[in-house]
C-alpha cells in the first residue's frame, strides 16, 4: 500500500500486527522515520526498552494484567 502513503505532511499509520517483527518491517518499509506508540510495560523492559528509546517511541500506560486499555 505504498501508493496510499502521503507524499508530504504528517500521517497516522495504524498497523495490526501478529508478531514483534511486524514493527521492524513497518519501520524499514516507510519512507519517513516513524514514531511508535508502545505499552509502558514493554518500554520498561531491558532489551525492548533500549530499542524503543533509541527509536524515540512514545510510551503509553494502560495495558495491565491482560486487559486492553480500550473496550
């Protein structure tokens, strides 16, 4: 769907993913450097947290004990 990506200006890309690799693939496929929104609990993990901080990800609190923040 690269033809649907705007050629200029901001965009919100919502990706439903099945594995942790999907975010990496999305990052590699986009022409601009994206900022990801990640759950705080993943942001605080050692390896993932290091990666998310390097990618300037935005931590969001809400997912706790198997309960999604919406719904």
